[in-house]
């Protein structure tokens, strides 16, 4: 693959000033206010640094952003058309609430948890297909029920049983080495957001003792495996453990040591657990952790806004580890609702959340969006490993349980390998082969030209203005500006091309525009 | 999308084979058996001259006995109908009777008959063969193609618009070619069929859109790209624009013509064989002519648990024609000196033919032995390295592990085996795989260099 960018945070060259007219579709006149505690803390920091934040984003941008960020889907034409017209002062809040309660929320966010928990059928870890399906379903069900995050973690860490019937035990199967050290590192990374390989080795060694009795055994059923506590795996003289905070404990012989660790981990007084979780959600929604990378929390990698981080931690603990509560707090802040076009060229602006950072859509979301627009779908099949996997054609790509199912598109657009749980595994960089694929592949061209979706929007006899407006609403979730309409009409003029081809070319251009490809 | 096309046997087949075969396999070698042949005397390392690799990946695992390690004396129970091997243009070197054209070119390649790793699973064995790593340390290492294209691609002076790592035509799937290097080092899969009326390479070859319309679209996109205009100068927007320029250069300029096989004379195309594999060999030759450092031809169809010999009647003549013509053409064009051709699958196949139902003359997976063909780029031709027992069940001389072969490819390409690969967690891991712990081997294949 050939990549032209680091793809990370957007930076504005000092010499460039964006024309006010060009900003128009994307932002309002409104400035950030200390409406919520998040805004108060962000604004306080920005003032200290003398950084001017962006304006609040337009309704058109907001409706698209909220759909993409909360559900991984695009708003429909009707939703895109009506939202800016609504007069309710609480309409943004109401939209967020509706989206948080939708089925699409759990479908989309289980994708991210499946990345974290390494849900895939094969290699280098063999979860195998049936267990993969069961594990993904368990995760999705937990998210749909908004299972308190302490329970979520506890179940993953302490369960015993069959990989098919107690799917959360797959947590321990998705670790390549299956040895106490690798388990300890994985637990630290996922639930503490920290890299235990940077700890003193004696600490890691002694923490790993909590996982020294994790045992595995196969059954008579094909590809079934039991995860259990095997007390014989640890000699009594070795039963002194260290918690990651350095506190020592001697394991009581009758208790599964995993439960002792889990009690420590999810305790409201544990500084690591809540911090890692809220920082990760912030990273997911705002493209950058308050501690960044979100899985590299350590004393010498400080938070860009410590007060903000500890506020979110307190909220998480006092809400009894309610994930949706943290989503809601962030989504309802004006910080989250800032426009993506910066007002400041200060290099510290991005780390202090002075605008909403643009990010290319994830591979799965991008493909689902193109399929929704064009009324098409993908076929996912796998003949290895056995048993074979056939995915129903109406299932969305974000819902693929098996993160390793073969797909050239998803590979090309940076689907994570689900090997390491690291956030950087998912890459939203742009590359020439991605660009070629969207501009010129038969895969994408075929969907645009022959799929029922855009064809339904462009029947013969429909006025070109209406066609162009509908295409804009469908693809960019807004109506065209006057200039854009003029360009579109000129392109559609019968002396230039036939109306159908012109409409399809406009749709093609919008699908290839930065505005479609990026969250903004 | 790159789906597996030929793995549709019985549900439990792979498991049966796995457990059934382990007992007889004799996977590990004793040290004294393994040290049969000593390495060539130490001398100054040759000046590396290999610039490109063409990897022919026989997905599914070709049978060593029916390709590069014939066992005519073992009888029909082991060799099926192939009991009269072809003599080659090199004295004493034989290949399967189904490869008469390759037999005439044996001076150009060498055979390694003692490849071994002991792994019976497609994905794990594919990983071991292409990375040289045996797994288990929690890392997912990149394959040879990703490492070579990373080091010899844009970081190594390659300037072509064609990506430095091309797969004809589909990704292997499951096995992630780039491992921890991530998608910066993953291959460009062409899609399409080089044997089709037109080789439509996804994204590069335009299908059904006129050039005028393509240009009109480009102009329209530039005018309607409003967010890009509003964020002009942003690094992400600059990167997107750069990729777009590259794309149009490939689509509308000359670089993409490398995939236009109609530029070749009919006689040349016929010489490679009018099938997907043969025309992929032709496309590979054209790609290395343009300096592309790594080309993989992903060649499925070799996982022949059932009716193995019927499949071979079709596959072996294709392999024979395509590969022999590739070697001749590379040689005639002076490219064989700088191009390594490596032909391998993930493992061998059971020497004893499974005559019973439901296999009806099938062969299953065989991890202890497989055979490779290697040519060019500084590898000597006309040699046979290593040997197997009378029925091809075990290595008897000079075992070669995939890590040994990868080391030798590095040597010929001038890649430092200790070069550090970029790692997402900042670990310092060398480019070359370590010697395997559980298998005795005789080390890099210095005899062929």
C-alpha cells in the first residue's frame, strides 16, 4: 500500500485563512459557552492558552455527525431535510437521546468493543467461527442493555465455562500466548489503558500471578473449549501477588484469584479503571484521547486537560459505570458540537479540543454508507476456518462478528487486525489505492450506476434541481449551496450530457468528496 | 472480494487429517540426521543483485511428489500414475513427468526438496512459510513480501506509481500479509482476470466510463469539493489531494498500462498459457520490468483432498507452461539475474494416496516435507538441495526451514537481517526470523548462492 500521509490530527498551515463564505454550510455564528461542565473545563483551558475555538457547527453538520458518531449510519433524506427546519430548542439533545436508544447504537459500538476484545475467528488466535459469533453476540447484547461497565469487565475477567455457552470466556482464548504474563498485559491494556511491558518486570510478574490458574480444556464437541480455574497450576509458595498499584496480597487458596483481581480493578477507588474507560470514549468520539494515545496512560504521558479527565472519571463512578451516561455528557457538550474548520493555528489547539477533528470514516462505516446510498450490499463468505461462515446479505458490515473475514475493501481501508487491542491498529489514513478504488473501481462504479438507491432518486422527468437536492441530502446530509446548485445544473444541462449520466456523475463526485469521506 | 475458492471438502476434514496424520509424521529431526551436509566454505558474501521477487504461491499445498520430488520407485500407492519422471537438461535432476517444459529449463532454477516445518493447518503453515516465524510469542510478523516492499519500496528508492507490492489477483485472506506493519505494508490486489478479454485492475483500469467522462468527472469533483476548499491547507486534505493526483496519473497516464496485456504479441500470450495463472506470470514479468520490488501470484487450487490426480491433470500443465515461459522470458530480457522467482505452497501432501471413499485418490496435508523451486536473483540454477526418503515422507538430508530460505532471500536482496522493523508498540524486532526452536535445520541455503 502506498500512503501519502500520517493521517493523524488535522493541522492548519499558518498562512491559510479560510474564506468566511466557504465556512457557511458548516458552522453557525454561535460561539462555545460554558453550558456544561465539559465546556467549562475545555474553555477554561483554551482561554489559558489563548486559543480561539471554532464556532458551533451547523444543524446540517450536526445531524450527520450525530448519526455517524452514535450509530455509524447516515441520516435519511427526510431526517437531513427536516432537522435544520425543526424549531425545538432542545432538538440536538432529543436527537442524541433517540440515537443512543437505537439498535444501531449497539450494533456500531459493539464493533469498537470487538476491536478491543480481539473478536475474530482465526490467526494468530483461534477463537473459531462459532465462538466468534457467540462472543460478538454477548458483547452486542451487553451494550444494548447498557450493562454497567464494572459488570462487563468482571464477567469477562472471572467467567468459567464453554466458549459457546459462556461466550465471555473467549476473553481468555483471544490472547495468543495464553500464559499469565500475556494475560496480565492484555488486561492492563484493555481495562487500565496502560502498557504493562513498560512496568518494572517484577510488578508484571507478580500481577500475572492473578491469572496463573487460568486453564483450558477441550471437550468432545468440535471446537468447543472450556476455560476454567485450575488450582493445580500454582504452587502454594508462589501465591503472593502484587496489584498494579504495588499493594501485595497472599491468595486465599479457596478463591479464584481472578475474582480478587477483578474486585480490585472495578473498585470505585481504583484510579485506573474509570480513567481508561472515559478516556477511551472521549478518544472514540473526539478522535484524540485526553491522554493520548488512549491506551498509553502513564505518569510521563500526562492528560492535556487533567480536570476534564477527572471530572469524567467522577461522573463514571457516580453513575455506577454507566457508559451511555459518558456518551451523553460528551455528545451534549458544545465542545463536541464545534465545527471542524479551525479558528486557530496554534499547534496546541488539537490537543485541547478547539475544534471537532475531521477523520476519515472507518472502513466498515464507509462501506455501509455507500451501500445504503446505492441500495446495494456486500457478500461475505468464508470457507476457512470451518465451519463455513455465510453472512446474510442484509447484514451490515459493522455487524460482522469475525474481524478476519476476507474483504479486500476492508483491508484497504484500514480495518484493524484485532491482534493487539491497540487503538492504532485501526488506521484511517488515506492512500492511493483507496482513492483509486473509490474513483474508478467497478465495485463502486457499479453500485452507483446500477444499484437501485441512486436510480430511485433520479427518475426521468424529475426536475434537475430536485434531483440535485435529493442527491445532496442523501450523500452529504444537506442541501446544496447556490454555487453548488449552479455547477450541478450546468453539468446537467442537456447540451452537456444526458440527465441520468449527469445525475450519476454528481453522485459519484459527492461520494468522492472530502465531505463524504470524512467525519466533520 | 478475495474469497477462498477451493476449500469445500467435508466439514471435519481438516481436523481428521490433522489428528490422523500426526502419529506417522515424525515431525522433528534428530540433530545427527539433520547435519548431513555441511555448509559451503566461508567466503566473502556476494554483492547483492536481486531487485525484485516473484512469489508463486500455490495455495492449498501442492504435492511435492507430483511436482519437484518425484518418487517413481514408490509405486502407484504413492505416485499414482506419475511413475516415469521427466529428465531435465541438467544431469541427474528429475521433475514430475507432467512438467516437460520446465524440465528443459532446469539450468535456470534449483529445487529444494527438504523444506520442512511440521505444520498441518493452512493458515498457520501459510504464516510459517511466508514469515519464517513459528508463532506463539504473541506477535504477528509480516510476510516476506511486506518486508521487502517496505525496505525496497518507496523507502528504498523505488519511485514507480505502481504500488511496490502487487498481488495477482486476490489477497490470500485470513493470513494478514503485513502483520504488525499494518496496512502501510499491505499489498495491492489487482482483482480482475488477466486472462479476461481485458485485465480490469480495480481502480486502475476504467471499465465502462469513457476517458472524456472520466475527465469531466474529475473536473466536477474538483469544483464540488466544498469541504476540501474550506479546509484548504489542512494536512489530511493535502494528503487526500496527493493520493488523488497519483490516482489520476495511474488511471489516465502511462504507468497503469503495465496491466494492459494486449500490448503483448499473441504468441507471447499463448506461450504463457491462456489461463489466469499463465497470464498472471506475464503480468508479473511486466511488473518487474517496471521495477516493482515484490509481486505475488496467488495461485489457488492445490488443496486436493479428493480426486487429486484429476486436478493435477489440469493444474500441472498450466504451471509447466506459465512458469517455464516466465523463466525463459526473464532470462532473455536479462531480468533473471535481478529477479528471484520463488515457488511454494504452505506444505506438502500425504505421500500415501488416500484411495478410499470419500477421497477417491486424494492427498491430505503434509507438514514434514514440501518442495520449493527457486530461481534467479543470484540463486544458482541446476541444483537439487536436500532429499527425502524413498516415499517422500520425511527429510533425510539437509532440512531447510522457511526461515532459512527467507534469510537467503534477504542476503541476495541486500536486506540487513537485523534491520529493525517499525512496530506499533515500539518493540525492536529484527527483519529476519530467528532459527526455529523445535526443528533442526542446516541453516540458510548458502549452497545455492
